[in-house]
C-alpha cells in the first residue's frame, strides 16, 4: 500500500501534538522519505523534500500556522 497524503497528514498531526518544532518535523519527514521513497507520488515527494529542507536553516522553516495549513491541505488532497 502506497504512503498517501492522508498518512502524511496523520503523521505530522501526531508530531504536532507534542508542540511544533521544525527540527523534529524535518527529521520525521526525512525518515518518511527514506522509508517510502519508492511509493511516493510527485506531490508527496515534493512536500517531504520541502519539510526536510527545514534542517538547512530558519529561512526554510515553516511557521506553525503554515504547518497546520499543510496538514489541512494534505487531508483534502
């Protein structure tokens, strides 16, 4: 079964329950990308790469509001 946008929204939502920390989300995204890279749609691959890039510095970090918006977008995708 392919990893879906719904799966990603659920995983990100669970991480957000512990409070938003960009470094934790970036690490989670990197792990998901590594574990599911062969079954990802282009859309999910792009979103996971954007999230992983947050490790590169604050200029790449999503705000908490942007993260919540992304989770909502993923749920409806």
